[in-house]
């Protein structure tokens, strides 16, 4: 047995043994090169924009008030036309909540776990093959998933919740010129049959509010701080790439100040509302006006998304149903 380098170089090898060692070394080098190329290929693979299903709902938007989150969630989806409008048998479904912060549900920094669990159950009952739930968190992911209550709620409901993997982020390939061109996007967010976007309504120090459109930042990887330059345009581009099939805004508890992370119960208001629409722009416009009394014209990313033709922020012309249960 060779114990050190001196012993290795002092040994004499036959020509046959030397060739064996040389061949083995070359094979190991080749194998390493192949693995490196495969890894590089994974990180540079491009994603094409998601295709949104053409779903016609009973209303452009439904807003439900009440005290029972599960009942409210079922009602808001039912009034749109039922979960079967969105889910087909065998579908791979992505549910994208806000799990970004290490906060308990009562602090209104993360999406209500009961709402998420209810949607997961409805999708599975409608025949979905798998319901995936994930977020690219801001705080430590394990603590965010646990303390938000979302990890347990999803597991108990039969869904698949997991942390995002670095090798699943691929470069976004936009069809037109975009500032987000080549930015890493989580591939599972695109490679699904149905994408359900479920943010929580909060204030935000940089974008004023974070609702459906801003929640999509959680499918982005890389250095997301670079998105803050010209963020309104970049968020609209992400919306154009993901194109959620359904947006459900959790406004059961909302954050009025010190968003998006919160941390003080005095900043939380119980609004007891859930809003749903296939149009993320309309959902955010309605939420900004009814929950915060802010005109959507004054929220840059909502206005930018509307100007790009990604939805309507004209609440007055929309077919809206509001009810209490």
C-alpha cells in the first residue's frame, strides 16, 4: 500500500502497469469533463414563456368576505365557475404562495396556510396528478416553511412542498426584447399545466404594495436585488412570462405598514376577504383600491402591466361579484 508521495515515485512500474494507470487517469479526466459539461448545460438551458389556458369564468373577479377561510376559498372559486374550470384530470399544478418570511400566520407576512391547503385539496379532488408548492424565500427556507404553517398544511392536504433547487433555474428566453432576458426562472413554474398564484396583501417599501404581480418575484433566482432597478417593468415582464391561470389574493389578514416582512401585530388588519381572478392586473387593481384606497394608477407595476396588455386595471368596466358568507 502506498503511504506517501515519496513511496509513490520511488516505486518502479512495468510498462503494462504504467499504461493501465495512465488509461485510468485519462478516463477519470474524461468522466469529470462530461459531468462538468452536463452541469453547465443544466445551468444554461433556456426556458420559453408559459402558455396560459384560455379559461372563461363566470365573472372577471370575485371577492368574498367572511370568517371561515376554507369556506371563503371554496366559495370564491365556485363563483368563478368551479375548480374544474382550471384543473383537468392528470394535471401537474403549481401553487405559488408567499412563504418568503420567517413569520407565523397572524403577522400577515405569508399566505394563510388554510387557504393554501384548501386549494391543494380542491385540485387533487378535481383529478390533479400532483400539486407542487414552493417559494424562493428571503429568510432561511426551513424556518419560513415551518413557521408560516404552510409546509404542514400542504403535506396534510396531500400536496408536494419542497425547497427550490439551484439546478432547476434556467435562463428565461423572452419572445421580445426584455430587461429580464436570461434571468434565472424556476423551471417548475413554467413546466406545469396550471399555475395558481396565491399572494397575501401587504405593503412594500419599494413597490408600495405586493399582491399578485409582485408575488411572482418568488419564481426568480439569481441576484434578485438587481430587479429593484426599474422594478415595475421587470415585474410586468415576469408576469408576461409566467401568465398565472388563477390569482387568489389572501386578504383575510393584511399588512398595513412595515411590509413586506412585518413583525408587529399592530401593523396587521383583519380584512376578512379573499379575491380571485384569472387577470392578475385586475385582481391587484381591485385589491389596491378596496383594501388600501390606493388608485392602481399609482402602483407602478400594475400600471406597467396594464400598458403592456397583460390585463385590465379598469375596475368599473369589469364584471365583478362581491358577497359575504
